[in-house]
C-alpha cells in the first residue's frame, strides 16, 4: 500500500522524474563529463571520484536511490515512472554516468555453453 508523504503525496508522484529531467536539462554537461571520465578507466579514477563528490552530483545520486526505494516500497516500478517523463536513452546515460556500466551494457553477449552431466 502506498504511504502518503507529508503533504499527502506518494513517493511515486511525478516530482522526482520531472526534477531529474530539469537537472539533466540544466546540468547535462556534468553527465557528459562523468561519462567521459568513466571511459578513461583507471587514468580517470581520481577525477571521477572527485566529480562524483561534487554536491549537485552526490545529491542527485542519493535522491535517485532514495526515490527508487520509496517507489518500490509503494509497489511501483521506478523505471516505468521515469520513462513517463524521460526517454530511455537519457535515463540509461544518466545511470551510466552516475553508477557506471550495468549488466545491460555488455558489448556482446557471451555464447552459451552447454553443460553435460
């Protein structure tokens, strides 16, 4: 069951996806910088950690994680709620920038091996 917030709003209301969209529109260059630093690998690790600790970035990461947990607690699918406001490629790029590659980013699927018993 959904829990109302202090003003009767649920965690799954559109406020976070809309705020995320506004943040990306305003500070999208930070997303691109994080993606570029991640591409550098070990060479960019120190700079990446410094960029992730910049207050707007750190706040966004924490807010996103909290919102997703609250949305899931309300029985909602956070991905579906985000995609009502943002295109998938924008959500995935922001996630990749903030948390690195996910299992969905595998360059090529590994061939399946059959196991005989």
